[in-house]
């Protein structure tokens, strides 16, 4: 992709994870969006110039456009959204702006923006807005089928996993355990939760021996490929995933 000097790209794979295109000339604001994308395994690319961002949006390489409305004195990014729609480019567009009057929000939507958010915008609000637009425009199934956490990728449809591009050889049960623990993104998953989801056919409380054996196998299978994906035990609480890179 042709980029301007202000562009930075994340390490995700645009063919597998949502690709977020950002038009923003403020470094702090751009860093906040980049951090949001990194947390969720989304690819990130930034432009500081409307013309280069316009070309990137029309390239078909990105799934959603997030843009700051006012880039510099006299430069209104809504004009770019209008140009995109005139060119029949349908990439979803979320406008971020400190101009919050209702008639300005209405103008943004009239120009072709899918959503107009007023600054300051909390991280969780922007993340929810991006996720909603991705689902609305047909990315939901692909996003649900692929889980990414750092360099870890789990493809739920095929039951396959990889770390930093290298395939992990996992049994079906190990994949299921890893999927559940990884989905917590570093938070602890209780043994009772693993038992309920991985062994639903068993009646009664968790069988600790079975869980311990399954976790041991998962650790052994992970270690056969990498020592950077670690299942940690939290006494009397459960298990969590730690990634080292």
C-alpha cells in the first residue's frame, strides 16, 4: 500500500483479522486507536493525509475507516467521506469529532458516514462502534471464526491454531481448552467453567484429575512448538494464558 510518512501498520494479517484504517493527524489520538486495535488483534494502518487515505480506502485492503473530522485548519474530513461515496466506495466510515452539534452530526451522516461519535470518545465506546459496523457490513462471521490474541491465532471452524505463523499441533480437546482460556485474554478461567464446557456429559462437580491431565497434555502440545505460550495455574482460582514475545 502506498503510504505517507505518518502511516503505521499493525502486525495482524489483513486477510484474517479486521483491518482498521485511521485518518488522524494527532499522534496521541492515533496511539490510543492503535492500542485499542492491538488489544483486539485488529490490523491497524494510519494516514495523516486525506488524499493518501482516500486511495487506501478505495484499495479494498481495509474493512473499516475511522477518521478525525478536522485534520488541519480548513481541512474537513467529511469531504473525503463524500468523495468516497461518490466513487461508490462502501467502506464503513466512523467519524470522530469535537464538533458535536446535532446538525453537524446530521451533516456527517448525510455525507455518507455510518456513525458520528463526539470526542472525547471512550475506548470501549469506539471498540463497540467498530465491532457493530463490522458485523453490520458482513465481517461478523469471519471475526467470530477467527480468534487472535497477540501472535496466537485460533481458527474455530477448522480447529487449528498457530503462534507467530507456526502451526500448533493440538488434539481436539486441547484446542477446546486453549480456546476457552485464550478467550479470557489473560484473565483467570475457573476450573468449574472448564469442566462445564469441555465435559458437559459428566454429571456432578469437576473431576480435578481429568482437568489436570487435560491441562498437562495441552501444555505438552504447546511446548512442542513454542515456549512463548504458557498456561499458568492460579491456586484455588483456575488457569490463565500468558504470552511471551
